[in-house]
C-alpha cells in the first residue's frame, strides 16, 4: 500500500501532531506513513523536490499541516499538479493570534482547479485528516476497506439508515 506523506510547516508543529490521534489511527491500521518538516515559505525548493520525488515513488496522499499563513497544502497541490489528494490541516500558531483562523483561511480558498481538502483546525483536524486518508486508501483496497470498517464499528461510527434524508426529499417534492 502507498505511503501517506505528512508534511508540517515547522518543528514547532510536531508536538500537536504527536499528541493528536493521527499517528494512532494510521499506525493502528498499519498504514505506511512518514512525517517531514518542510516550510512552504522557508524551504520552497526542498518542498518542491521532496513532493515530486514522493509522488514519483509511492506517495499518493498528502496531509499538510501548518499555522499562520499556511501556504503548505496549496503549494503541495501546485507542485503535484492535481495528481494526488492533498488534505490540509490548519494549526493554531504558538503566539495565539487568530486561533488558527489565519491558517484555515489560507488553505480553504484555493483557486478553482487547484483543490485542497481542508480537514479542519488543530487536533480534530489532524484526526479527520487521518480518517480521510484512510477513506481514500479504502477505495482501492478491499482488504484495507474491511480493516477500516472494523475500526469504525469499534469506535461506534455505524452507518445510519437514511430515514431522515427520505423525509427531507419527500418534503422537497411538494
Ligand atoms: N509556517 C512555517 N512556514 C510557513 C508557515 N506558515 C508556520 C508553521 C508554524 C508557524 O508558521 O507551520 O505553525 C510558526 O513557525 P515557527 O517555525 O516560527 O515556530
């Protein structure tokens, strides 16, 4: 199975990654993943080389987490030319200003044609980014799909029967 690339904008983002559910989820499901610290603003050339190499080998999903003016997910989407999904997570900066809204807005308004999946802010965003990566992996691997379904069932996330959506659509027909 391919490797999930997790890229952080700074070493100062490592602590929140470690204390989030992301490592637990990926490791619990035996997903191959690696984490690199490469700033879109401070290490633009390294980011370019790393992403091109990663896509050319075995990385087909990127999770990019950064704070402040978080160009990272957008830069990765640009470098990889839309070939692979890029999941962005906005982090709160250590100075506390703007509570992660700065990073969120930096990644949520990508220009049309350069998509980034914005998973949210902080730890919940990192957890959801890991789950989205697993959903994508499950699309192409029936074996992994089974393992992933077991994890969802164990965590109580059983699929809901669509009674509510039926009612909504009946109302809509009137
Ligand atoms: N950052 C680093 N390069 C570009 C950006 N947006 C982000 C990091 C971190 C914040 O800036 O992701 O959340 C502060 O980085 P540092 O290295 O000064 O602690």
